[in-house]
């Protein structure tokens, strides 16, 4: 049994990610990435996602709006994602990008990388899946 706060946190993170994605290798990777994060603390999870995605995503890259909530860019709009900006509890992580309409700040949970063979595609897809199922 875990006895220290750090051990309890690492154990909780591991349990949280077991079978989250349904692919053991991905679940294990995320359990390691989020090791030590209180999985009940949404802010801490968003902060770790921001850190992880900033470290791993290769900016800029082309995305497409895969989901929309009425305002802002329409479904299918191409956005060149330039960087991550901030996060909030309602929309999650916000990205800064360029579209035909100019500069845009948009929730990345509503985006999909255009290049399906890129590492960016998988990273963004994993975040979107997590965000939808958190």
C-alpha cells in the first residue's frame, strides 16, 4: 500500500489511466506523464497537459475544426495552430492560430490535425479524447 502522499498520488494517477484509452502502451505512457498529479485536481491536470503538449507538439501545424459550438470558425475551417495560450474549465486548452478570417483563439478540443500520420495528430487526438471523457 502507498504510504506517503507522493506514493498515493502516483498510485492514483496509475489507476486513473488504466484502460482509459484502451491501449495498454498509451495508458502506461500517460500514467507516467501524469505521475504525481492529483487526478481529482482539474487545474493540475490541465497544467500537466499544457506542459506535455507544449513539449511534444511541433508548431506550427495545420488543423481543421472538427466540432463547433455556433460562434467562431465553422466546421471544416482550416486553422494553422501556432501555439497554446491558456486553459479554462469550460473550454479546456486554448490554441492561438491563423485562419482565412485572421487570428483566432480556439479550444483545441474542437480541432483535429490535418496530417493523420504525424505525431501531432496522435497527441492532439489523445487530448481531445481525454477532454471529452474526463
